[in-house]
C-alpha cells in the first residue's frame, strides 16, 4: 500500500510530498524534488523499530523475532544521490 510521505530537499531545502510504497526488504527510497529536479535518496533504516506482540493462549513460543515497523518523522530528510 502506498502512503503519502513528506520530504525535505537536500538542495533547495523545500518540503514536498509524494506517494511512495515502503518496502520492508529495501529501506531506501529514490525521490526527485519537484522544485529543483535534483534526485535524492531517503534512508528509512534509522526509523525502523522492533515490534513486540503479545498473544493470549497457552503457547509459550511466541516467536515474533525479526518483525519491525517504521516510526517515521513528519518530514523525512533527503541526501544527494551518489
């Protein structure tokens, strides 16, 4: 599912928003600023946090290791595309 995300351009420092799909396997987004047309990369890995789930029942093997979700700021900073 796509989400509307807000970014701040590394070049012109203007905020803009785009629809992007967040992929758990690839936590980097490639975006282009609509104002100055510079390409940028957004690294989402620093905003990944582990998820703790609690289940009811008798099973003591609640293995939810590796499950994460993104706790994103309101405006994501960008960096130049290398």
